[in-house]
């Protein structure tokens, strides 16, 4: 319990990094976790090379796990290229989140990453790996 | 707690029938407050199923041997128990299904596809579980009928005044007896009278109602009524549909296959009699027998006593939740509410609330409760829901409120 809501999770939840909206974003997608009603929209602005993430933000509402993990994701992907992010294994994010998660909460934790990958897939044609076991039930619009 | 001086229902005693409460959850006694999602099972039901498998199991209505006779007798015995449980005029009007959801799908397909068309109106309420919403929405679309919603007010009660605005040829009115989300007890008898004035059929989803309230299909004057076993102390995998014989007889079958036929030839197949016309394939036999035992168990406890007791629990829960601070509850006042309390804790997502409560051994539901249109109406993505049954004790509600204090401390 204390593990689940450890200090760093609560910090990201209460002070989310990159929370907001980018108007006319280069890449954007919205996702919903129908199990709990978590909603996340992610906006990406690329740098001059059209590949490197210059700015990334998210909006939406949801549980502490989904909001904190998406906030952590914002910090992780800043300055990386679309290809790098497309290849980013979910384990990297889960390691950052650093708490044991049940299958239901895993979906909360990975919502933001799935939405980001979809956004990049749409904008840049980066591959969307089929290995997302925890994401298969997500209703990605 | 001051629920009642002399309860007609002895929850503490009944609770001892439920082996699930003998374990610890995260090192704490189990407080199970999710009976609206599914109920726990008493030893009497578990023993019935085990004994049936050990002494009387065979396929039903098939063999001429003794075991098959015993199995058939037990299976048909459950039908008679179900008939009595809902005071249906005849056992042949009681059809076993795999769930209340399948019961409603049966009506929506088998009655709806042949009786609905453009210009017709299908009316369901804003309070419906997806199981009494989505099938009607889908069949209305398939047949070109109009799908309309009867709205609720801010307390989660149906706005019967809005019936005046429903025009067109209403053919179906579908409503639940009790809302699984808010615990609203709906005026189904009034809806049925309104439906019948227009020549419409009244379909009642009693999945949430039947386990907790007396159901009398003749008094409700409905045309179809669906309920299930798993919310009623029985096993999952079996439900029931009651329908008026004259309607059921005119309906085409729903599932097709073995047992539901009279004769099968290459040119043509004719259908069996009620209720077998609607029971294709091997049914969940032992589960149905367990369902019968569950109805007997609930009847022995007394459905009226259960309803009264749960209403007291709901009043107590509302009182205790109000003490927590920052808790917003949804739904009608206790006197018009079943044993269900939906709420939100200010600034804390229901998933997080439920997670903190779980660490305290308190199981509640967090989510949209299969009622997304209702959640939209309430302006929330999800709620927490605590729901009660005949084994719920006030101590569990006390532990719920203690858990909420903890959630507020951690996440607030």
C-alpha cells in the first residue's frame, strides 16, 4: 500500500509535469481506459528536424497511477526522437513508476504510453508494436 | 450502531453461512461491499452443487436411466422454485438462460426483430445497466425503430412527467427494478401501466431487484422479467427469463440446436414446447440446481426482511459517509433506495479510493458500473460504490469510513 502510493507517485500526481495542451500540435491522440474512465490526450511538438520531441504535454483526468505515470512519461520522452519513442519498451516506464501493479492498474499505468505511441504512429508512421499485452483492451480513438 | 433495536434479519448469523468470510485479506477481515456486482455464496448452495455432482449428475431430459431422471428432477425443481420466487402463473413461462443479460438479449432478438420497425419507439431509462440498454439500442437500429431515453432527475429518480413528451408508437418500455449504480427503486408498475395503455410491452431487468426485494410478476404486471443467479447467492453462469406464455409462444426461438426442437428434417424443423423452445443445448445444469438452492436460501431469510435491512444499512452508510467530509453521494433518499451507495471523494479518483480500501480489506467497486450513459448524466467518469446484502454487517460500513479517512490522508 505504502509502496503503491510512494512519495514520487504522489508528487507526480499532485504536480504533474507537462500538464496542458499544445494548440496545433504536430502529433496528437486521445485514449480512454473504459474500465475506469481514465482519459488522456497527448500533444507533441517536434523540433526543426521534424523528429525530435521539442515539447510534449498531456491533458485528461484519471487515477493517481495513470496521471503520475503519464507525467513521468513526459519527462522521459522529452528530447527523444519519434523512432526512439516508438521503440521504447513499456518496461522502461514501469521501472520508472517502480511499484508492483495488478493487471487492472497496469492498464492505468500504460495508458499514456499507448496514447503517445498512437499519436506518433499517426503523425510519423512509426510502428505500433503488437506486443502491448496490457493495452489490447484500450479504446484508443 | 443504531440501525434497529430488533432486526428482522440476523445478518451476523447468516454471515456464518458464507465461507468466504473465514479468510483474511491483506491480513485483515474481509469487508465485502460489492454485492451489487456479484454476491457471495452460502455453504447451503455450495453443498447442493457438490452433492448434485456427486450423486445425481447426468444430462437432463435425455436418458431413461435413473441418474438422468434425478438430474432432470433437480433441474425442473429449480424451475418451480423460480416460478414461486417471482410468483409466475406457470413454470413453463420460466426459461433458464446463461445470465440476465442473455435473458434480455433473448427478448430483444426473438421479440424485437419480428415486432419492431420504422415508426416504432423503444423506450429505456437513463438508469439502465448496459445489459438493458445496449441490446435495445442495437435491435432498434437493426429494425429502424427509434431508441429513446426516459430521463432521471438530480436525485437519480425517473422523471415520469417526461413520459408526456414521448410520442410515436411506443412498442417496448424497458426498465430495471432497482438501479445497480444508484440503488434507485423504480416505479415499474406505473411504467407497465403506461406501456400497456399504448400497446407496448414492459420488460423488467430485475437482476439487481430480485435478490433484495419481493418480485411478483403478476403484481408488477410486466410482460418479461429477467434476473440472474450470481447476484442472488447462487452460482454464476445461469439466469432466468419470465415471459407471458402468449408472447413466448408467438416468438421465434433465440438459440437454435439440440433439445429446443420438436422434429428436425432436411426440409424443415419445428420447435419444441415452452420452455424448451428457448433452452437450446446443454444448459448449466448444476448451476441451475444451485440457483434453486440460492432462491430457497434467500426466501428463507425473507426478501422483505432483506429489503428492510438493506435500506437501514444504506441510511447508516449515508450518515457515516457524510461525517467523512468531501464525500459526495449520488442517488435518492434512503426510504426510496436499495442497499447501494454510490459516492465520490473530492479530488480522489475512485480507483485510488478503492485501492486504499483494498489495503484495509474493504472491497468496493470503482468504475462506471456498466452505466456509462448514467455516469455522463451525473457528470462523472466513475464513482465508488458500496453495496450490501443479507450478510453485510454495520462494522463493514464503519471500516469503509475509516478507509476513506485514510484515502483522504494519503491522496487528498
